[in-house]
C-alpha cells in the first residue's frame, strides 16, 4: 500500500495591483487541489506581492504553471522547503 505524504510549499507571486488578482489566485489554488496554510499580501502603487504557503500531495509545478498563466501575474517564485524528518 503506497502512502501519499502532504508537502508544504511557499510561493511568492508578483502581480499588478488590481482588486480581482487575489480572487483569481485563490481560485487557482483551490481548483488545483492545494490547501492554503498561510497568506501574506503587500501592495504599493506599482506592484502587489503575495506570499502563499500551500500543502498538497500534488506537484507544486502544476500550481506554479497555472499561476504564471494569470493575466495580471508577472512572476511566481517557488521557495524550497526543508525536508521534514519524522522521528
């Protein structure tokens, strides 16, 4: 029997400061089967910076690719998470 373990990932999303961007990002996260663990947003007049921490058994590349396709998103960076060691 194979066990699927949940993996946690953090993504930094750079986007245009438009009201609908956050809704689109959250919709993609949900539709791709990722659980949202943390969310942080900063905005200045030129750019919106969103940091999301998500968890799933799915590969993060799937979510990263879909977020990059959003019209108002200019860049998505994935941070490496340290491996969790079970005792």
